[in-house]
C-alpha cells in the first residue's frame, strides 16, 4: 500500500520539477529570441 | 530568472521538498484507523489547496478585467494561466484522492459527494477553455471569458466546501471542519503545513513563469507583426 502512495508522490514531485524546468528553459529561449533580459 | 531566485528554487526542490517527503513517509506516524495510506494526505491536501487558490486568483483577475482597463492584456493571461494551473492541480487532487479511495474504500471511484462535486467543478472549468478557444477571433473574448470565470469562481465554494458537507460522505473529516479544530497530532500538523507552504511557493513560482512566457510570446507576436 505504501508503495502506491510513494510512487504517486514521486511522480508528482518529478512532474512538478520537470514542468518548472521546461518553463524556465522556455522563458530563457523566448527572452533570447526577443532580445530582452 | 535572477540568480538568487534560481538558488531558492533549487534549494526548495532538492532540499526542502525531499525533506517533506521523508517527513511524510518516514517520520510522521500513520493516522489512526486510516493506516499507512494516510501519508498521501500530505500531498492530497496541498494540491487541493493550490487548486482552490488558483481558481480564486483566476476570479480575482477576471473581476479586475471587468472593473478596470489598466493592464487588461496582462490580466487576461494571468486569469487564463491561473485557471489552467487550477485545473491541473484539480486533476492531481482527483488522482491522489482516487488512490487513497482505492486503498481505504476498495474502489478508485465511488461517486461520493466530494468526488461528484469535484467532477462538476472540473467540467465547469474545462468549459472555460472551450469558450476561450471558441472566441479566438471575437474582440470581446477577454470580457466574455472573464464573466464566465467570475461565475465559475462563485460556484467553486459550493462544490468544494458546501455540497460535500451537506450530504453524508465517506471522506475523512477535513482540515476546515465544523469543530474548528485540526484533528491531527503535532508532527502531522507540522508536516502538513510545511508541505502546504512548499507547494504554495512552487505554485507561485510556476504561475510567475507561466505569466512571463505569455507576456513574452505576446511581445514576440507584436514584434513579428510589426516586421
């Protein structure tokens, strides 16, 4: 039972981390494209 | 992103968040009657909290769009992004809740009043995205979608706080309850509130990045149109 709980929690954590990382990269890319910092 | 912002972010995601996981999975004792599965509480409640906060933010920006002309474009993006993140966190709430339901009640879905009300709320907000994309070429899109989001926000407390309390439910007693007391041990309270705080900071960070992207894309579009 705890394995299901742990797996869910880890998926959420990695999901949030990857999502933030992707957003961060996207901001950087558009800022470079637009020539704005 | 400024260097200290990045530092805070990495500190949160690699130090604080794992610490919360360890607290939730190892340090905190399991809840009475609910057993080991109750540990999902430390993630189910924060994501549910974030979804409510997101819908309130979406509603707030919609009110501001309707009340003032200042910064309307920026507020449109903010309300859209808040509704978007709200629906994502609502889906996470449903997923974590379903897993908990499977362990506690023996089935992923039971049409419990709380489950039913959250599905209706999800449908209301999904309709917002349909409306928003359907009005792509309409000059009144901002105003119409803002009115819709405002109405959606008004219905939200009924589906989240009122209906599940009116009808008998299998759902455990919530944090905000009729006794006005949190029925948790000190260690559980500490873990839960730390988790809520960390998730709230993450949400603030995600929301900020999403708004920045929307604004930059808008500027890029304007720049391309000028050329």
